[in-house]
């Protein structure tokens, strides 16, 4: 089974087996959001438990 080429760029698995993703809301329209909001969305967060099954399938695991 092939890996979903879009998913392999968006998700990564940690050493402990959790799936991480980039926070939403950092792409564009930065001035409209404000500095605090933009800073708060830095870094990565864990994928929601409901979505882990889909992410696993897309990554071929």
C-alpha cells in the first residue's frame, strides 16, 4: 500500500508512537489575527484521537 503523499508532509510520528501535526491558523492573514494568537499557534500539537485511525491508514501503518 502506498503512502498518501500529502499526509507524509503534514504528519509525523514521535518515538513514543504519537502522531503530531502543525497548528492551524499560521498560513496567511497574520495581521488580522494579532501577535498573541499567532504566537500561541507555534509548534506542533498531537492529532486528535478520533483522527489517528485515518492518519495511520494514510501513512501506511
